[in-house]
C-alpha cells in the first residue's frame, strides 16, 4: 500500500477510528458495492482483512468501516478499501496515526 502522499490524521490511543469512503461505478456515479474487503496494516506490520458481510462494514454508496476494537498500538496505520468489480472507492487508501499513550 503506497501512502507516501496521504495526509496523516492523529487519534488518541484507545480510539476506534471510523473510515468512510464513497463508491463510484465506471461512469463516476455513486453506486453501492455488493461486497467490500477492508485491509488494515498496523504499525507492527500485521495485516488484517475484513470482508463483508461483517459487523464492522456498513455497505451503501458510501461504505463505512469501524474498527472492531479500540486501537492501542501507537504509530501509523494504513487502511485499504476495495469493492467488487466495476465499483471502486473514490479514495481507497487511508493513513492515520494512533498517538502513544501518556500513561506509564
């Protein structure tokens, strides 16, 4: 996943980020995919895939992914959202930072 030019948003440690992205068909018209795969890459290099139907994914012309648990691994996270053939996310890669905890 190439995220060299993606802006970094920071969240406090223990946050459950929500990723929301519109989907478009080949004619650039909003269209809901019948299935979506969301891949996450943690700062530790652990990749996890979520495929709909999944409680973490809400399908529609805008797909919403909610992390299943609060994130406690500090550092840069990457999320990729991929729809079924013919329907693609307007922006498929997202990058954000989970801040280190201030507690000892």
